[in-house]
């Protein structure tokens, strides 16, 4: 020993293959002369041909250290990692009474493996190992650098048992979580990202309880929000003309596009909605461009535009250049000025823009599909009645009433992409018995795919099964036969048809069975 005042020494783990499996390791202490150490232990031979007598792991091995933590906590380093050493006597380092504790890490991102030199970063012996390479997981105000890191590592307030990779046990104040696959795959030095698809068991204590009643239904009115089919835009080429002699065009677009399905809903579309009308791949189709006569004044131009809008109602086949369009198939449609004209009326930056803004505002005030228009210049047309309002339709909704009360409660949860509940003594008739031999230390993925999956069955969803059974009972009670010895009629007395019942049976494989939760 170099200093009698030293309390903790350091070493490098060299071997963990303890024949007794007691967690002992062979350590090379830092700063110790190995040659002198070997000579101080007569009879020890690192390369002995009879290792049980005088070689590694024998009673004469001076490099064996016992774990300071009890046997019930297994925390063994890998060869090459750092360990902290303690001796029962500060006057002798050759005694067998010497112990080790796992050394620290430079970062939680290096828990898979970190050699002795790298792990010294935060010690006096480690200034040469730059901390700039260590990515921070949290900011100084205790917030995460990235929300995707949240939940991967245990919070300081909680107690945890951490694995080398994605498995750990978290003990909170009123909760226990056992999980595997808590983060995406990562390399040492990278910050792992949380994985919501982890497998877990969670035991929780709560201080309130929610009770649920029988399902109830109610009918309420909801907007019959449908996508706009056509868009009509008018544009003026010379809005700055001071003589009221304008040249204008009308553009008719088809908005039958999945790319803009949400934006083109009647309840979402307005005068400012941008759906990239100039795009070539966004699904919007320019059906027609109408060149209006040149040099029209306000009254003549507004009349031309209004007539085209009204022809969308009275003669849609001509307006849309389609001989196959049927009555009322043109609804709903929307009309408005082009984006350029709209910008002219709302964005005035120079004196010269005032004339353009006045002209286009005046024109918009004259564009009406009917005298009752409340928004001249633009608007939604839902039907032949020229209604600008989205109609309502009744919708029946089923809900489960609930109530909460302050009372002690507990919950146990288990989650994973696939869940298997297995019994050693159960075998499904017609299937093989699941071979659970040699699985004491864990069940591998190959056994799951080759033996467990094909010899288990899907779990059943209770309420959905009861619904199907109720239909079957209804059919049995209310069916009638047209004549004796003939099959029952296809529709029962209360309106249940055989097609309805067969449809429910066909969907049972998806609605009633859960193939991701399996039992044997």
C-alpha cells in the first residue's frame, strides 16, 4: 500500500469467471508492482498447469477480491472496467480480507461497457479525459435536453436497479415498474431514445377510484362537414387601372384530392386557405380558365363574374365542361378572389398601392351570388338554396358514465407488443405441449416463434363476445319458419337478418379475439 491514510484504492477487473459463482473477481490493483506481489505470495503461479492448487482462483491467488455488496445483489464488472478496492487492514494488502465495489461511469450512456481509463473522467486521476465528449441528458434547470430522453433513466428521487442496456426496475413512492426495451438501440456515448413499445409490469397504488356504469347512448347534432368539390377564383390583371377598365380571368379548380382532404373540408376552408393551386402533384386540377372581355368597368366586370357563379348553379355541366355531372353534384363549392387580389386589399405598403386596394375592394363588394350574401366577394355554397351554412345531422353516440371517489385503490398492469400467459400443466387440445425445459434463465425469441406461438390461442374480449352471444340468442328467440321443416326466414320478427349475424361472426376474429395476448 502506498499511503496508510488512503481509504479506497482502484483497480482494473481482469477476470469474472468465479468457479464458485459468488461474484468474486480477479483484480489488478493500480499502482502495485505485479512482480513484487507475485513474489510475496510463494507458491502462486499465474500459468500453473494445476490451477486448482496454485493457479488463478486457487487459495493462493493474491488477486481475488470479494464483493462488498452481499451475495443477494449481483453487480459484477466486465474485464477491463474500473473497480474500487477496500482492505480490512490498512497495514496489509496481501490478506484475503479484501473487497471491491463496482467503479463509476463517466456517463449513463456508457453503461454497456467503459474501460478503466475512460471511467476516471470525474476523478482526480481523470482530467486528461475530456468531458466535452459526454453528452448531457438534462439541462441545468432539471429539464431534458430532448423530450425523447425522458423516462429512459431513473429520476434521482426514485430507487432503481439498472441493467446494462434496456432493462431495469424502478421503485417509486407508490409504484413499482419492471421493464425491458425501455429505449431504442444505441451505441456507447449516444443518448438512448425512449421506446413506448417496451415490455413492462407495473404495480401502482392510487388514492382514488373510478367506477363505470352501464353503457348509455345519446343523439346529438353534429356538423355534416364534407369536402369542397370545386373552387372558383377571379383575378384582375391590371388592378391599378385608374380608369375602371379592367382585364380579368376566372379559374375553376377541382379539389378532389386526398392530399388536401382536411384543408378542403367545408368547415375548415375560407378565403385565406392555401392549398397550393400551382402545384403539379398536390391533386388539385385546373378544369377551366375563362378570359373575360377586356376593358370592363366595375359594374360590367362584377356582372360577368356573378353570371358565371350563378351558372355554376343553373348550368353546372357548361361551367365545369362536363356532360356527365348530375344534379347537385357540384355542391359544395367555394368562390373567392385570387391570393394576389386578396393581398392587394390587405397589404398596402406604398402610395401607389392605394389605388389597387381601392379598386379591388370595390370590385369584391359587388361580387355576390345572391343579394342576401353576407360576405360579398367570397363565400361557401352548400346547395341549390345558396346556403352558406354547413348543415347538421343527428349522430348517435354510446358512452360509459363514470364517477370518481377518494378511496385507496391499486392497479396492476402488464404491457408488450405480444403477451403470453403460460401454464406448465396446460396443453390446448389438438396442439403440442409447450417445451419449457432449459428456460430457467429466460425464454429466447426462437422458442417463442417456433414453439410457444403455434401452441397457444388468442384471448377473448369479454364485452364483444357477449354482444355476439346476445345476437345469437335474439335470433334463436325471434326467428320464424315460413312452413314446418323449412329453414328459418332471413329476417327475424325484431328485424335481425341472417346477413347481420353472419357478418358479426366473420368479424369475430378481429373484434372478439386478441391474437397479441395468448394462453395455452
